[in-house]
C-alpha cells in the first residue's frame, strides 16, 4: 500500500539529540527515529517492509513555542522541504507580528500552520487566536491542532473536540486537521462533536496507542473515510504500527487507499 505520512516531526540536527530525550521524558514515550531530517527519511524508507508498502512522502509539523522562535522555525521548515518532505509552518499566537508571519509562511510555499495549544500555552478559542484562523482561511491554508489530551499538561484539555467544532463553525472555509483522530484519548467526544463536519479532517497520528481496530473503524465510518489522513506522529509512533491499525480496520480497500494517501494529496494540493 502506498502511504503518505501526514503528521511527523523532526528538528535541526544540532537540537535533535537534546530535544528527543527531553520530550520523551515529558510524554513517557519511546522514540523511533533520531529526530533529524535524514534519520526520519531513513526510517520512512525502511518501513516500506521490503516493498510491501511504498513511502510516498511526509508532512512535517513544526511548532514555534515562543514569539522569537517563529521566524527561525519557519526558515527551517522552508529549508527542509524537498523531494518527499513537505512542511507546515507555525506562528506563536501572541506574537505581535503573527499575522505578518503567516503571510510569509504562504510566500515560502509551506503547506499550512501547526498549533499545539499545550506547548504554546493557549486555548484554541482565546480571542487573540481567532484572527489567526481568519488569516489562514484568507490565505487558503489549513491549520492543524493537537486535539485532546496531552501529557505536557495532563490536567487541562486546551483543544477539546467541542472547541474545534465551534472554530469550524465560525470559519467554514478553513480546513482544520484535528490531530489524533479528533482528540487524543477522546474518541467519544470526537464522534459527538466533530464527526461529519465538512471542513474538519482527522489524522491517525499515534492512534494505535489509544484506539483498537473496532474503535478506529467506527470513528472513520462516523466521520467519513474521505476526511481521514494516515499519520504516525513519528518519532513517537511507527508506520508499521499505524498502517497495522488501518489494515486491521473494517474499511474497504478503496477507503484504506483514501486514508493512506489520496486524501492528503487532495487536501495539501500535492502530487503523491
């Protein structure tokens, strides 16, 4: 099966060796690549399982965790693109030049904006965040949210599926990726608030860690196989684990192909 991994992460070579152990300590998860561009590509190529699967590309999500980081983060994202690597940019929600930086992200040829409310310290309906979604809608670029529970702030859900639903209603022309199947650890809430919404996509990042095949199938059926993206959250999960979940599901072969790569090609306007 051809696959496009729609949710991955890597870091500048000089930072990867420090960032991964620190983040692993926070989330309590092992990591499966060295966190560099080259190392991530090597893993993706290796996960083709002797030609049984075919690696078609990866979308890399970058996160600006402070206002002064965002320009460097987006420059790294731009420089990382090429071949099978595509990137989202990021802005820090309270940065005074966030809207201008979003325009620069568009000019750079990046493919969207990643927001991680836990690491960026905001709730997605905060008033200062709403103009960012309006700008993304105007620019015609999707936004991706870490949705649901996160070990960085385990007592607080910064991006609840119900909040994503309200943002989706407010910005109907904005394509929203609700990562982790609409809410990490919140499949019932994802189904209740997000299933069937036209401008919301789910991605599979890390899904094999909190959904079984039956739960996954039910959630895809509720939302629509045309709005689900294959993803791993590499380095925190692997292609064999997440493809295994997709292959074990009750989806048809046509639906599996949609999830594996066709939906990403359509959403990101790239030839896969």
